[in-house]
C-alpha cells in the first residue's frame, strides 16, 4: 500500500507540474492588456455654477454694434412713454433748417445711453435702433412718428429721407437735401461734424535770377 500511494502521489505531482507549465506558457503568449483612460464628463453650465461661461449664448458685448435690420414691435419696448425730444421734429413750431440739429440731439441721447451711435448702413437701420431695436428696447422716436415713411425711413420737411454719414461710432453727420431734394447741393442743411476739407498747397514764388 505504501508503494501504491507513493506512485499515485508521484503521478499527481507530475500532472500538477504539467498544468503549471501550460499556464505559464499561456500567460506569456497573451497580449498585454491596455488600460483606456476614462474621459471626464463635460461640465454642465447651470445657474448653480454662475462663474462658468455659457457654451451656447453669446456674450452681451458680442451683440452690441450690430445693425438693427427690423423695427421693434410695440410689445417689445421696455416703456410706453413717448420720447418728448422727437415731438419737435416735424412740429409746426420747428423750422425745417432746425430739424437736422434736433435729429442729431436724438442721436446724441442714444450715444449717452449706449456710449456709441447706433450701427447701420442706411437711414432705415439707424431709425430702427432709435425706434427701440436696441439692447435695452428703449425708444428714442415713437413708432407712429409722422415723419417715418412707408419704407421705415425718417424724412425731412420736403419728404426726402435724411442722409446719415457716420464718420465713426462716435461721430455722425445728419444731412437734409433741402428744398431741391438733391444731396450735396448749396441748400443742404447739415448738423454734426463734417469732414475737414484738405488744405490747398501753398505755392512759393521763386524770383527769377537777374540777368
């Protein structure tokens, strides 16, 4: 019995050795496991994190300085009060030659509020901003002003749209074509800084040499 047990024990030891060798060979041939890092979830911007910038909504400054392509609706305006300064424009008590200055005063009121004149490429876009198509929805001219024509332009005493020349966001010229309804003629009425005329070169007279 002792010999038989010794044989059985020897066989078991041999089998275990063979199994261990096979396992080692399998581990050596197996590819190295690659660890993939886990990406952190994106930060969610909410009201509980007020310091985080919004990924969707543009900054307020990015909205400034854009032309007002459409006039506002009455329900869009922040106030229903009628701007008193605009009532002088077209009033029977106002002379036509004073109207460009009144309109310039309205632009100046806009500039004092927003620190710049409204942006725009034509009469209608600038008027839209004065009507209330601005970031504060604040009207400087009432929507029903009698001097606004069917195209949304503000016109002078002769029915001609005023011409606005923006030298910069801080300088604007208001021009009425006058009674002849032609711009840049002698009867134009202008308010605001006009571009300075270039100085004519001074001609030096050189005396002729004596014979």
